[in-house]
């Protein structure tokens, strides 16, 4: 698989009102992301509440996304788990169903004690699908595993023949740039902090994975177009709109807040899984009004079949 250029949506997992997986809605989600021009979908990651689902549920969701995508865009399956054996099993399943790549966070209960330990863990997981590109998912603010990623690449490279790169979800732009340029750009380093996308572009990012690309990809793509055309002022102005949106959503729990945003746009993906908590009606209404003040509903495409978006 060549290096990924463009945006990959970290997709939300739709649930029924009773909390069960709503696999019937996945094809429509995929069709929307194809129409929005996404390069791929990151499935069962943080945004998709993968850690809150059973392995059986995760396999069902992965299968449905692969089937719905039908090779129209890339499908990257997140297999990270506190059990290395379970993660390895999910990796093998990703290969069996025809995913394009897979990824894993570090174990986040008993955490790796060193970079070498982390590399050994990822090597064991990656061996579950040796012919599929593997991306280490670096997200220290959630896993608590904040290690030097250049050292990781140095140690992991000889251990993981299928190491494609890193999904880099941290704000350390200088380290991200160092990873991009490691061994003359050997690895595919995908940036994962949406609010810093323009900063990442400035240091050489070509591909990015993010949750807000699930509903606001056209806005970010315009930022990328401005940047590529050398209109930095327009890129800054366009990107700052999404910075303001993200600053608002971060006043609430991030994933439930984004599910609320999608509901406002006509995409009711159901409740969040505990320990995440769906926004209360009061919080939802307050959030709606805050977003309305930024013309969010007018600027972001609404699901066409929904007439009344505010409940």
C-alpha cells in the first residue's frame, strides 16, 4: 500500500437506542464518506468506541465497513486491546475480511515499561496479519503511553516487517516532523489532531486521520487546497473556523459531543457506551445554540432526508 494522501475519517460506530450495534446504518455512513471525498475510514478506534465494544462486536463492525466500502476507499481497522492475544486475533480477522491496513494503540492498563517493550508488543500484534500494513497508534493523552516515537521507529522497524508507519495523535509537531523525515521519509506518518491540521501541513503532512473529518471533511479539504495553492491567509481563515468549532465541542465530552453534532446534522448514531455518557437534553440544546452562533448547521452538509434537525 502506498503512503496515504488526503483525509481519513475516524468513524463513529452507530448504535441502536438499546446500545446494540446498528450495523444497518454503516452502508449509509460509508456512502457519505465516499461522497465527501475521503481517502479512507479508520474503524473501531477511539472515535468508534472500539475499546468499549466486545471483540465480537468489533469484528462485526469491521466486516460491515469493509463490505460497504467495496474498495471505494481504504479501510483501516483498529485492533488495540489490553490483551495482546485478543489484539492479535483481531488483526488476523482484519486480514481475513479484506481490510487494507490495521492499527493498534499500546496496552493502557498494564502499560509498556519501555520503548523496547512497546516495540515487542506491537511486533506480536502485527504478526497476526503479516501481509497487511500496520500502523502504531500513538495517542498518549488516552493511553498514558508517551514515548519517543523516533526511538520506536528505530526499534520497531527490524521487528515488524509490515510496519507502515504511525497514526500520530499528539500535539508535538516537532516530533511529528521528525517522524515524517526519519530515514528520508521511509514511514507513512498520519496526523491525528484535527485542530492542528494546518500546522501539520506546514511541516510536511500529506495524510491525516480524524474524527471531525466524519462530518466536516469539505471544510478541511478547502483548507488543504488553499495551503497547496500558496494562499496561506485563506488557509488560516478557513482552518480557524474549525478551531472555533473544536474549542466549543471540547467544552463537553468529546465523543458524545460529536455524536450530538452528527445528530444535529441528521445522523442519529445512537447513544454512547459507558463510561462515555450521551449529552443530556439541556447540554444538547445549549451546545446546539452555541454551534448555531457559528452557523455550523449552515456551513456543514446536512443529511438530505432530515427536515427538522433540532429536537
